[in-house]
């Protein structure tokens, strides 16, 4: 018999700017261990009670390699008996980890799981292994499988006639909404402050130094962002329309949620944040991977017997403004229910973490706004979409 699954706690590090931000010397196990430990403490769960730690990571090598989930479990203080599994579905890795943990609980494989994601773009991405990156048949027959995310975003803009001005307007709004949310304290319940050592480079001398910092808020928010300011930013590709102000920010961080059976939550006297109600993935043309949610969301809603109008809150990952705008309009998502506190353009997009961040925020914001159902959805590299359905408590 299938069992109901609830999320009872959440914790994440702040999201730091990649390369120049606070986590540019911080190992993935440190980031993930901090998030998992905080999530367990908030739930009042002993680490040894966890069946498995499932962590998403889009680039699982280097400082996030070696089955980073197992390292995170140990770093969080879990005993050796608690295992770990790393999951990679690119930008939906964190959401996929949550879905896998929930499905295992539903199948009776355990009562308490931790799931989330980690990404250290600062440390891993500059030296990522590209040996034999492309397979010759795929390169010839399905070249879009190897396109950069930037190329796919430009393709969506070209195919569907979405212009730079509209993208910049969306980007500015994301910053404005996120800054207003931060000022109102809407991210406070999610974040677990952390002290780390970061590297600094003196601009005048080029000298490298380090310093201790306590990070307690997301670093990518820019108060006072205007459309005019964003329109002055040079496009990433010559003649293109994608620019820094209308695309997600490279960020580092980690996040985790604690999942358990609804029965366990009642037994422990815990007040759940929400119920896991379903998950769906779908494929699309890799050349326009950004529109993946257009295919995943209808599958998710059909299985649940719901419509777009039934969903009170939507979190659609802002990999690029252009793909969010297309998916919003194609699916008919009401603008006032979409990314109400901003998204990755402002907050940042540590690939493997975003699904966790969005899920937790959807549940917390959903409770604040009185929504019954929330959907978390994103495009996925290689031409896919993923979507998760949650019922807010």
C-alpha cells in the first residue's frame, strides 16, 4: 500500500556568487553537510534514524565528486550506517532527489530520508573534465545534445520571437521581487547561516588573500535594478539577446529537506510543510531544451487530475528569462502566481540545488499566501523538463 509522504523541515546555505563569492574555497561536502545537519536539527531527527541521504548534483566531479552524497552524510554527522546516493539530472537534480526519496518512502523502503542538492561551480566548473565529451554519432545526428545552454536559450528566442526588451523587463522584475522578499524576511526560514574561508584578489596588485566570513543571505540580489540598467548590458553572444541581466546567476550552495511518512510526522508531533503528490519528466528537442516544462507539467497535472487553474503557486526555474516567459504563456500560468518572490535570475542557480530551493520556497510561500497546491518545474539540459506537485500544509 502506498504511503503518504511529507516534508517536515528544510535548510539551505545562502547562495553565493560563483568565483568571486563567499564559497569559492568551500568543498561540496562542507556545504552539503551544513545543510543536512541544519535540516535534521530543525526536524528534531537523530542522524542515525535516516535511511539514506539523496543529493542532486549536476557536475559530480572534483569537489562534488566521489559520490558527494555519501561524503555529505558523514560530514553532517550521520553514523557510518547511513548511506548516500548522488543523483544527476542536471538542473532538476535537486527535485529529482526529493522525488526519489519520496518514492522510496511510498514503496516502504524506509521511513525517514534526507534529500536535496549541492553545487560548487566556483571550484568544479573551471577544470571540468572534457575528455571524450562528445560521441561522434550523436554529434552528427543530434547536435543539439551538445549545445550550450546559452545556445538553446538563443534558439528559443529566435523560434518564438521573444525579444531582448521583454527579457530585460522580466529580469528586472525578478530582482525587484527577490529584493522585496528578502526585505520582508521571506527567505529567512530557508537559510542556515554558515562561516567559511573565502579567497580575495586585490584588484590593484593581483595579490591573493583569504578571510573568514559569515554568510547569512543570498549574494546575487541587486537592490534598485531597472530595465534601463539591464538593457545596457552587452549580450553574451554577438548579435544575441541573452545577457547577464536576463539569465540565471552562477552560484554555489547546498540545500536539504527531511522527508518521512505522514504517520511518522504525527507520531513525532511534527507539523509538515507539505505533502509530496507527484513527479513527471518529459523530453523535447535538445536545441530548445528551455521549453521542457511545457511537456512535463501537463503529464504531472493529468496524473493528479488537476488543471493549471488548480495550482495556487508556481516555481519555474529562471535559467533564462526567455524560457520562463515562453513556458508561462504556453501553459497559461497566471503571472501573479509565478515566482512571486523572484527566482534564479536574482537568487542564483547552483544547478543541483535549485530544485530543493524552489520546493522549500514554494511550500513556505504557499502557506503564507494560502495556496493549496504548488508546482515546481524546470527545463533540463539535453532537452527535458521536470515537474513536481506538492500540497501545502
